[in-house]
C-alpha cells in the first residue's frame, strides 16, 4: 500500500471543488467591480461549507466556475418557475369558472335578442 503524501501548501493550491491541480485561479471571496457572488452561489447549490478562515483552498478552476454558474442559474430558475406555477394555478382556477359562466350568458342573450328583434319586425 503506497503512502500518500501531500503538504498543506499543495492542498491550498488545489481547486476547492474538483481538486484540479494548478488550475484554481478564481478567488471564491473575490470582490471586485465584476462581482461573481461565487461564495453565495456555492453555498446555495453545493454541499460544501466554506469559511473565510478555514484552512482549505479558497480558489476554484474555470470549469467549476462555469458549473457553479449553471447550477445557480438552474437553482434560481426552478425557484422562479415554482412561483410561476402557483401563480398560474390561481389564475387558471379563476379563469375556468369565469369563462364558462360568460360563454353561457352570451350565447343565451344572443338567441333571445335575435328572436325579439324578429318578432318586432313581424309585428310592424
Ligand atoms: Zn475545479
């Protein structure tokens, strides 16, 4: 059984999410003009706990960055769609009752009016 050796420095240089070596270039806690909100996205979508003061890598690679972006986009879209479905359900219930009643009324009124006008014309 081969002995596995790794230094703390080596660990720190790995991608926090996929452990890729020498590819981690994006700071999880990066705060710049272009805010990636990486930390928020990772915490929301992945079972990974990250603290500013833990001893684990604070960077991720480009591949993981785009995956996290995709995950977060999917996460937010499912949350939005859930709300949309509930909104539609409320509209759908109200609509089906309204539409049925209106259609029956309009059809009945049209028939009656037509007959009445015909009667008046015949009488004169
Ligand atoms: Zn990675």
